C-alpha cells in the first residue's frame, strides 16, 4: 500500500507544535551479533542520526512519524537487530542526509556476504527505489586518495586474504570511506582513519586462532619461496617461514602491521609510515620492538646447564 503524502503545511505546523518537547530514549549499542560488513554501513547511519539528534533534537519517534515507519522498526534498524529492506534504509538515509549510492553498495554487499540474503531478496527489496540519480562519483579528493593508497592496501590485504576476499575488503573499505569521507577529513590523520577502516575489513575476513590472525598461506607467495629452486632448500624455507608467521601473529596490532608491510610487502619505513598514518619514529620503534620479540621467539638462547658459568 502506498504511503500517504505529507500533510499540508498549516496542518503539519500544528501537529509539529503539539509534539512533546522531551528528548527521546538514547540510542542503544549495536547488537553483538552484527557482522563487520553490516557495521560498515550501520555505523555511518547511526552517526548521522546522532548528529541530527544533537543539532535538531531528532528522536526515533519523530523520524518514524516523518517516514510513516514504526518507532520499534527504526530502533531495530539502528541497533542492527533488523537487516532492513533497501526501500526502508533508503528512506531513512535520505532523511538523515546520508550518501545513498555508497550506502547501497555496502548494504547489498553485506546482505549477500554475511546476512544470507538471496540475490532475489536483494533485487526485490530495492525494486521500487530508483538509484540512477544517485550514482554519483566519489569526491575528487577521495578518488585521488584511492589512487595513492590502493596498491599498498592491496599488498597488505593480500597477506591475509585470498583474491576474492581481498577484493571484497578493498571495495568495502573505499565505499565506507566514501560514506564517511567528511569524518575522515576531520579526523586527526585521514591516513590513519582510512587504514583503520581497511584493517577492520581485512581482519573480519581473516581466520583467527586463539584470537590471533592466521595467515600462513601467505608463506607461499613470498619472494624468497618464489626464487628457490632446490626442493630441500624450499622445504626448509617453508618451515622457517611458517614459524615466522606464527610468531608474527603474536605481535601487538601496530607491530604486526609494520612487520607485514616491511618484511612481507617489502616497503620502506617511510612508505609504511604513509600507509599506516603513523609518524616515522613510531614505525621505526615498532619495528625494533617487533624484531627483538621475534628473535627471542625464533632464536632463543641455549638452555642453561649445570656447570655452566652464569
């Protein structure tokens, strides 16, 4: 059934004037089961809602009245308890001023990747919404940022993910940046903001063992293995590389990122600083601490035996 049109201006004004002035209930947390791909679009929508609530006193009740949607459904959408049809999310996004095209790309990707929605469901839920007018290109500065960073981001993601998952993580990263580009520009360091988005997308798709990323498959893509022709030497190198990767997975996040880019991707420390959005002294310090840790794990001192001099 079609939704009724807006009330005439005078009547709308009377209705608005009679609305209670008390604030609505605060926005609750995102549901624990919500996937990373779902959060990629839900986070910016929630931020837009909170900004509107702060600037104009918008509440879920008022948003629901404007869109002729029940307050419980608005609450379920904003908490992640409901994976909405695109028609519903589109209307909410338009009201909140969220960029529709990148939002649609993220919504569609999450529906197919993590929400077990069929392509038929995706198409039916968006059939009544015309998207042609919203297929705008990303901001020019975001396009330039992508040209500068994409090759490095792909190398990083490729250490942890196979090709298809790597592509998905990159697409999600740049679509999410498109959706929240103003926040990225307003952050302390846009490069750091962007890499955090990438890392979240990559780690959400990376197998983990005991809470640490498992990326041993990358051992077979290293330059060292590709240049070895002797079978015995190759077997030894594989064993050493697997041990290295297992040890690296125990590093703190920043040290792991530095070592992945420096050792496995072959970047200079200055390039790593640019990709991670971290000061060069921080990168060098993280590398020193990581190397010291790895040396202790991979080359421990011989055990102390009775009779040895301390």
